[in-house]
């Protein structure tokens, strides 16, 4: 393997990184950040630098044998509660939240809450690991993110947290949070870049064959429109809207379909969905366009017409407003990962 050309700084300070392994269905919650820091340590050693990382994976409770719900037993040699002294970085891995209120974890939440006092430079989370941080009071008044499916739950459970539904990872003071499962890799790379500069972080990203800074936002992954109650106007209108998506759909036409006055329709619709009818229709059009971009070879201009999004310029503006990306970039990111030759062979 070709050596990465990296200039050594000759430093000798090694940073202590602790990853707390919470019960989870995803090994990548732990393995992703661990591999980033471990690879960074290797890259730094090859460059002649001693400024690497000392890594520990620990359990959150006194029991050091952690059963990983992915079906693999992962045995921690230590509990977080046994660790002494200060740390550079503590990351709480993704949690499936089944045990978050278990009294067994109370001592761990107290330990977390005192980390800032113990000279811990950075405290972070991967995915659902944000919930233990919030329970320990570390996210009060701070901006934070979590997996897009859990954003509303975090906001409802801990209203003092400023939840960012878009970001892959965030920083607010010494607190760092990351979104979905693989976002722990994004966060760890950002921390390595913060410690050792872009050159080192880029070398790590290349070895792991991942983006140093992933394009896009979490909002691209989740549905813009939730499923509403079957009795709500939005759900009752969905089939009809889908059939007439390429046509003008103003409040008057929607209200007429439901045999209501436009004023009463707009009032009831907003109350039930939290969205004005026009905003709902815009999001509905974008959702339909997403599926066409993912599953068909229709041109962007054709998709814009089919979904009532006007022309290519108008569709681009609407995508940027709702998904923080362009239709072209969305298609490149979310088209099938199976090459056409393999699709033909399996047909």
C-alpha cells in the first residue's frame, strides 16, 4: 500500500478516547468511530508522529459483559464507572432506547453529567446516544442532532434541547452529536480533523473509502410528510392528489373535492396537519419527484412536469428549499447501487 504523504509534527501527546457501548442493534455505532480513531493512530505512527489516540470501549454500567442486540456478544474490559482521571473525548454510542429509563443506568447518567468537571475536552454521541446525554442534562439549551426518525422524540422528551433535524453532526461548545448510524463515522472524522488537520483526516477517509465531509443533509433520508390519521383531510385526499399532481391544486380546488368552503378547509387542514395546504402540496410533489428520481430514467424536466413542479429551474429551487440538495445530486446519491449489468444478469 502506498504510504500517505504526511508531515510529522513530532509531538508526543496521545489523546484518551472513550467509547461507551450502549445496547443497540447496530455494531457500526461503536465500530465506525473506533475504526476512524484507530486508523488515524496508524496513519500518525506511519508519519512518525506520536500524537495518536489511546482507545477504550467501555460499558455504561458496572456489568462489563454487554450483550449487543445485533446478535454478537461484545465484552467490555471496563465499565465507564471504573475510569479515573480526565479524558480528551467521550463518545456515547447509539442506544436502542429500550433501557434508557432503567434505574441501572442512573449511576452512568451521573457520571456523564460530571464529565465537564473532570476536564473532558469533548463529549459526544452517535445516533440515539444523544438521549443519555440529554438525560444527563448535557444538551440543555444546546443544539443537537440525532437520527432523523428520532428527532421529534428527542424534541418532545427533552424540550430544552435545540434539535437540528438536518445536520449529520453538530457541535455546541464541548458537546458533539451525530445523526444516523453511519454519521458516527462523519463525526469521528471531524474530530480527527479538529485534532490533526485536514491532511490526516483525509488520509483516514481515503483508507476507509468514505467521504471526509459527506454531501447533503439528514432531511434527504426521511419522508417530508408523515402518515396522518385516516380520518384527517390529508389522508383522505392523498389518492386524489396523486392522480392530479400535474395539475394546479389550489385551496379552492382541494376544498371543493372535500365539499367544504376554502376558508373552513384551510383552517381544519392546518389544524390536523400543522401545515398550510399549499405547503403540504409542495412537499407532496417533492416526495413524488424523489421516487421518480430514485426508480426511473425519466428526465428531470419530465419529472418536474409530471409532479406539477414547473420547469427544471423551479424544481431545483423547490428541492433546495425542502431537501437542501438539487434534483441531479439527489438522483446521483439515491439511484440503485446495483450496476445495470448485474440487473440484466439477475433478470
